[in-house]
C-alpha cells in the first residue's frame, strides 16, 4: 500500500465510520460499466462541499490491488451489483491529489515533481522491470503493462487546481494539460481514468488537450445525477433521524436541478446542519463571499440586471457553451454566469437553459457580497423588505403600494419594468425578507393558470400564505378577481389556514403601484 500507488481503503473506512454517511456506492456500478471501454475517461466537476474527494476514496478502496475491501462494502448498494466481485481490488490504482503537487513542487515544476514521486513508488513495486534508463511516468507504465499485463486506474483529485490557482500562467497550464494527455490518452495500460475538480476540461481555441474525456458538470451530470449531492429521499431520512424539519431544510440547501433528479442538496451543509441541529449558512466555513463578489462586480452589460432578476426569484437564460472553462478569460456575462454555475453559486436547468439562485444558503452569500459596497440600492431594498412584509400582513394597502414605489425607484437604474415578468422579479426582491418564513414560488401552476407569486409559510411559522397576482397598466382589483376566478388558492395542496390575496398593479404612466389585499380561509 502506498501514497499514490494502491492507497488502500483507509480513507473510505473513515468515511463510513463517520456519524453521517450516505450510501453513494452505486457510483461504482456506473464506473464499472466504463472500465476498459472507449468511454473510460470521466471528468466529473462539482463545487466545493459536494463530496468529490470522498467519492475518490471510495473508488480507491474498491479498485486498489493489495487490500481486501469486501467487508467494507458489505450492506451497501454496490454489493448487489452483478459485477461487484469482478472488479473488486483487481487493479493497480494511481491516486493523484494535484493540490498537493501544486503546493509542494518548485515553481513551474509540478509535473516533474509528480513523476518523481510516483516513479519512486512504482520502482518499489516493479523494480525488476523499471531500470534507471526509464524516463517518464508514461514510459514506465507502458513497460509494466507490457511485462505483466496489469492495467491501471487513475483517480485524479483537484485536477483543475492549476487552472484555478495559476490563472496567469497560460504556459504552465498548457504544459500540465499536455502531460495529462500524454499520460492517459490512447494508452493501453489505462483501464479507467476518473478526474474530479470544480471546472470542466480547459479549452484552447477550437481544441481541448483532453478531448477524450466525457464531461460531467453542474450543467449536465448525465448518469451521475444522483451521485452529485444528496437526493430528496436521502435528506428526508436524515431529517427523520435528527428530528429536523424537511421543508425548511430544503429551503436552505436544495435547489440544484438536473434532467431526471430534480432535487439535489448541498451534502456538506446538510451534514453540518444535521449534526449541529441548526439550519444556517455553512457555505462561509469553506469559502468567503469575496470569491463571489469578484465575479458579481465584473463590468459586463446586463450582468447586474441578471443578478437582481435572480435575487427576486427569477431565472435568466444562459449560453453555457462559450465558456472556456477557466477563471480568467471571460468574453461576456454568460461566461461569468456559467462559472458561477460550476462554483455552485447558481443552479441550472439544462432543459430550459436557465440559471437561478438555488436556495437560502446561497442567497445569503449574494447578500454578503453586496453588503460590502457596489450595490447600495439593492441593500436598501433588502433592508426595507421586512417593513413591506409587515405592512402586507396588516393589510395596509397604501403603505404596501408606497413601499413598492420606493423599491422601484431604487432598482430602476438596474432593472427595467417592461412586463409582468420583470415586475414579478422586482416584487420578489421587495419581499426578500419573507424568505426566512416563507417558500417563494414564481409561476405556480394553480387552478386554471399560473399564480404569479406564492409565498407558502414554512412549518415553524404561524403566518398566512400569500397569493400575489401582478398586473401591468390595469388595476389591482382585477388582479384579486383573477385569483378568485381562476381558483389559484386551490394549488396550495395540503395547506389549511389563512390566505392573503394580494393584487398589485403598476401604472406605467404614473410610475406608481397600487395594491389590494383580501383575507380568505382555506379549510384543506
């Protein structure tokens, strides 16, 4: 057992011994399908806190030759797979944490240091094959394979750290990518290569040095969707075990969406919330808001408006295909938004090609980033939102209309009212503080149509639900009547209690809002 060659199962053993371990061994069944196929190259990118390193330790425990991991996987999902024993501890595994090499190597000599370290371990195991004349890691592995027929599985953690932490050094990045290409591409000794990091594969011009890799990222995870984070069922089980409210947990950590699995939760934050029995922002424990603020403040036309639109609960169209998969070269706002998707600050709907802020935890990060300057008008709206909600709950129509007028004046330089959709985003922003007690839903299917904005109270509150209908150049009373005629309150399945019907109209000529509020009761 070595550091890089066949690291064994200690890392995974520690994971399964932890207070909370969620069974993700089904991932192994997926990677087994790709062993020794043309699809054996996988690049899996996810944000920090999404269990990338734990997954690699699990794969190392399963594939590494020289250790017996059968008991370690007993009772987990992979044990039921037909090919469980076929691949169990049958390969030489080379485990590389690129962050370690980046830190320890002399400047510009990352790959040289890596080869030196790994070759030293290979010579201990295959000294009779590897003579002093063997130059380079790839050449050594070819010789071993030619003499023994043994193949290698490559597990590469933090594969993209060179791109993230040496952004200014294009030459170093190219050298590093060419090293990986020579080591892995078209090499018979490779049975599987599984790389993980935050960014997808770096692109140069029209080509990629690692174009043999299939990319799994936060824009498209394909058959790895359920292994990207915690699923709804997994979080329900944890909430039951720790006596935590599932609905409120979802408002904090849910929100990442894929084609089949529509609810993916931030796993690190869920674990901390369960262990502490406190729902809070755990994102800041591993990354500061300055990382987000750098990208929010980039001067691309329309970027600020898009961020405000999403803070109001809206979604924005994003072209993710022009992104060059680095953190330095940006051509337009879509590149910035795409990076924020990969970093986990935005969720992404690949079917609609839309980005959005996924949950309360991330919303707090945007708020923190805006609080230190550059967004004073938005911060004034957020601070005033508590009063606006209080006025609404009291049924004070005049004060609500006045509060919305002030919010519109603050945001008018960034977000232009031109239809009910933009009005809806501004309303969502104006009621920002409601999210600590409510789940806000835009365009909720309801009765005979879609309710513009619905605020569903979280279980810990005793506040009424709000059904908000918006009008543009009409009147507030007609908005109330539409809620009734189309039976929007029927969409609140399972909800019993008071409901406020809130009609809001914006008069374009007067540049003023009007509001109507009615109270109703829903029996169930």
